[in-house]
């Protein structure tokens, strides 16, 4: 295995991780911003008010995007396994 191959494998793994995590991070930030605005408007400062809606929204996003994420992961795994003869 050459260094170019190792760098390409690492680059594609990091890119895949970013693609899988970015929807979750965007939803978490959006819910946090919305709940922060609501807490500021109502003057209710309770930690569970931000935690529970964020947890529910993230669980919903995971359930909705699970087929997409699994297809990305299986595609990456298939590409890795198919590339084994070329790297040896």
C-alpha cells in the first residue's frame, strides 16, 4: 500500500463521517437556537427544556436518515473490500 492509497482511504473515511454527522449536528444546532430564543422570550431557564426537544428531534432524524446512512456505509465497505486485491 502506498502513502497515496492510505491518504485516499483516510480522506474518504473522514468525508463519510462528516456526511453522516452533519444532519445531526445541523438539527441539534437549530433546535438549540430555537429553544434558546424561546427561553429568552419566556424567561424560563430550565436545562431540561433544551435537552428533551433536542433528544426527540435527534432520535427522529436518526430514524428518518437511517436507510441513507446505511447505504453510504455499505457502499464504503463494498469499495474497501473490492479494493483489497489492488492494495496487496
